[in-house]
C-alpha cells in the first residue's frame, strides 16, 4: 500500500513539472529574448544579484555553474519579469554656423545634405523587456546524477532585430544614439540543457549547452534608374539557423557550511549574415556581405564562494569578461567593378570584471528574504573618435523573497526587484579623429577617408546616465 502511494505521488510530481514546462513552451511559441547577463535567470538568482556561482539552488545553475547543479534538489519553476528604465543620452549642441554642414548640391542625387537629415535627437529611454523563464532539475532517483533544462523567452516578438549604427551611418536614420549593452542586446531566445555528476559527496562537475538562433538572409535588389525611386524591386530569402555555446563548472563543498564554485561560459551572440546583390540598370552590379553582430555575450570566467551561517547564506562572486573579442555592430565586405574592399569597424572594447554579493535569510519556516549588490565597470573606452558606443559603469542592487505555501509541500511563490544605476559619463570628440569613412563631399567610390564628419550624431560630444530595473514574480516546486 505504501509503495503504491509513493508511485502515485511520483506520477503527480511529474505531472506538475510537465504542466509548468508546457506553459513555458506554449508561451515561447509567440515570444523570444534572453537578457540573462543583464537581469539573470530565476527569481532567486535575481534577488541575490546573480551572485550564485557557488550557491544556486534551482535551474539557474545551468547558466551560472553547471557544477553546482549536482547539489541542486530536484525542482521545477517558472518566472515572469518585466523591465523599466529612466535613461538619457544628451547630445552636445553643435557650433553655430554653416561651415559644419554638408551643402546641398542640385547636381548630386547621392549626397545627403545636413539640412535634409532628421534633426539630432536625445535618447530618453531603452526598449523594455517582458520575459518568461522556466526550468527543471531532475535526478531520476540517482544521488550522483542531475539533469536540467531551462528556457528564456520574451513576450513581445519571436526575435527582435533593431539595427542601429554606432557611427556616422546612423545620421541617415534616427540621427540619435542608443545604449549598447542594455536591452538592445537582450533580444534573443535561449534554451539551456545540461548534466552534472557528483562522484563524491563534496565534489560535483557538470556542463550545459546554451542554444540560440542566428539569421541568414540573401537579398537581391534591382534599380532600373536611380533618379526614379519607384523602380526598385526586391527579392528576399531568409532563414534562422542554430548555434550553441558551452558552459562548464565545478563545485567543491569541503564542509557543509562552505562551498567554492568555478565556471567558464563561452561567448554567444545573436547576429545576421546578409548577402545583398544590388543591380543598377544593365551594366552596374554590386555585391555586399553584411555580418551583423546584434547581441554579444563575452567569454566569462566566474569564481564564487558560499558561507552558511545559522539562518544566513552569504555568497560572493567575481568574474573576468573577455570583451576584447566583441564583434562590432557591422563589418562590410563590398565588391564592385573596381574589385573588392573590406571596411572594418573596430569596437575598441577592453576586458573587464565584476564583483557581486548576495545574502539570503530564513526569516521563518515559510519565508526566505534576499538582498544583493554589485559593481560592474564598462568595457567601453573613451568615445572621442568616430564610434558612439554608449555604456556606463553600473552599480547594482536587488532584493527578493520566497513565500513557502502551506497547502502543497515544496510549493513557493517567488518575488524580486532589481535596480541598476548607470553612473554619469561624458565624451568629447577630437576633430582629428573624426575622419569621414563615408565622405559626403567627395567621390564615395574611392573610399578614401577625408574631411571632418560633422554629420556624426555623436559630434561634438554626448553624456549618458540613468537607471534600469526589473520586477518579477514566479512559482517554484521542490520535489519531495
């Protein structure tokens, strides 16, 4: 009789887990984004400001440290989060006078004069993110084995691609600047799956795979006559392909109250490889390849420690991020009747680090309370030349709680609030570095850099500051 009851309970647990994961999967069919580095994965990790390399207790271990997965109790959860912000990019006023303007030439239909551009605009917000995450950890009844899976998706679109140039090319579009490493980079769906082995009571190692998508497209354009814009025809062939990066880690708990976690996360990205064939009339044909890196996450080496002191869990993380590998927004390979030429855009990002800490307190049998804080300097150097990568040093703070419900043992409601303050920063352009990669007042076919690019939206300088944050609620269930 007892065995039959256990069997029924196990079936009920599996049914609950399946239902929760099915909800996440069904919503993901109309969604897609993954701001894991910016906000985090799971309510508990967000409430502790992501300082969980050595202390993760749910499916978030797949992202922060798969080695820690070996110490995670079988569980399942889902979490909804939305972001908010108050950010601003202020453009410095340009000098008075027409000497800085690109003149209008009646005989030149290719040059865009300054007077015809959209007026330069300050930036007052960053696109919000509405995200749903969920995951499961299971042991199949084996002490030494854990497997897990997790999803991260937004609730607005399947995949957002918002192409903004970080140099003078943006003059032809919004003529404004955008933040480089905030929600614009948090726009790709992600799926994680992993496994951990615990051969010793105090030691575990594991690995997970982060699967994400990239776009491949081919466009063909035919222009009968440049003087007649209505005579433009376009053919498009596009598809999504899958890429993956590996996360690996170890967890060492030499004593019950102390643990060390170390993990390595490979780089990942969301991009588009676009081949464009432009034919003008019968005799002119130009082939271009655009390799667009929209959302880049650097290689990261994490180390964390955990202390359990009575009712407190104290954890701290430090990480090194290889931002010097960052692929610029767009690299262009252009080929025409004069041969081929590569125009490369260097980001100038440098490697950086972050430090984070979190505290969890068991206030009552039914209540856990969490707080966290952190510091993350920007990888973006001084923007005194042609590029306008906007980013700030970040001071982070978070809090959260779990209310353990009495009706079903192991069931809890989770909450979190995060704030990321962007410390004020300003840049002043140096005219000698503002060479015009796309000369407005000369033959663009030569590609020779010449002349001051005064139509660059970031010239003569700009400042940025503000904050972003997130609020979320979720449900979790620990198998008994």
